[in-house]
């Protein structure tokens, strides 16, 4: 096997090294996280004992089907390690996430985690965030008003081209609904020159539930594992 899927599997396999017996493990969402969950399922069948907290209903279903023991999120006040994918990783290891629509739960879990291990194929590494459209989770109530405020916030923080689309699910005109019952605005910015300013401005807007920029979290070690044809590169802050 070659190509991005092989690279994702390489990164997922490397992340297994960070999981130890007895840990509480956050499970990310997306195709790379799915590789990790499948590999973790094999380890569990071999005797590894962990409790897992999934970041989406899809990851919950996959983990449960593999016999991974699940913990209700409100039964834990911290998480040892979370393994999750990303749509982009910048030079400071800021992340752009939410391509799979799970950004809110992913951010809550990542923020409560001692060690966040990000797994991706190497093509996700960028100088600055923004080539991938930035997902912003918003309430369905007033989403058109909120979208206008999001546009203003993006422009005010230097995103000179901001094209905002309501994410659809399958059919035109049918909004994608997150696991939390909200909508997603996909904001094509091309370039986000100041990720911190944009993330902070977005989260002051009533109606914005969360945005997909994952800046550094104060007490979380962040390791990024980038898979490629010849192995895995590791970067850490
Ligand atoms: C889901 C995410 C995913 O981690 C991100 O979209 C990467 O997905 P993939 O591993 O399929 O490339 O943030 O909300």
C-alpha cells in the first residue's frame, strides 16, 4: 500500500506507543483516528486495559464494535492521552480541525488531556493555516446573522478572502447536523495570517459554539506524528 492512507496508518501505528495500561484515552474522529481505533482494538484483544472517551458518535460506534471499554465523558475529570487527526498543522503546531464535524467534542477532550497526540499524513503540514476551509460550529437559531458576524470577524483579523458556506449533508439544502445538534459554517479563507486573533474573535460571537482552530492548550503536551512513505516524523511542544 502507498499514498495518504498508508501514511495515515504509519502515524496511527506510531501513536500506539503513547498508550499504556490503565490509561484513560481520548479517541479522535476521522479516517486517521479510525486507523488508530482499529489498531487499539487489536491491542485490547491482546490484553491492554484502558478506558476510552470518544469524540464523536461515529468513533463511539467503532470503538464499541471492537470491544474497547468506553467511559462516559462526565465520569472523568482528566484524560491521560488523546489521539486525534487534523486537517492542517502549522509551523507552531496550531491545528485546524473539524473536517469531520466533530470539532467541539474534539476540543473539549483535547483541552482536558495531559498529552495530545496528533496523527496525520505529512501533506497536512503547512506554514500557516487556512488553505483548508475553517469549520465553525454555530447554533441553528440565527445562523444567518451569525454567519455575517463570522465574516466580519474573519475580515477584521486579516482573512481578506472569506467565503462562508453552510455545510450540507448529502442533499443540497439539507444542513449537516453535528453530534451536538448544531450547524457547521465552512469558511474558505485561503490564508489565516493570525490564528490566535481569528480563533479568539470567532469565539466572542453569540451563536458561535466553537471554531476549528486548536491553539496550544496551557497544560497539554502536544506531539504531532506525520506519516509518510518512509516512516513517521515526530514534532513536539
Ligand atoms: C474531525 C477532524 C479530523 O481529525 C480531521 O478532519 C482529519 O480527518 P482525516 O483523518 O480523515 O484526514 O477534525 O472533526
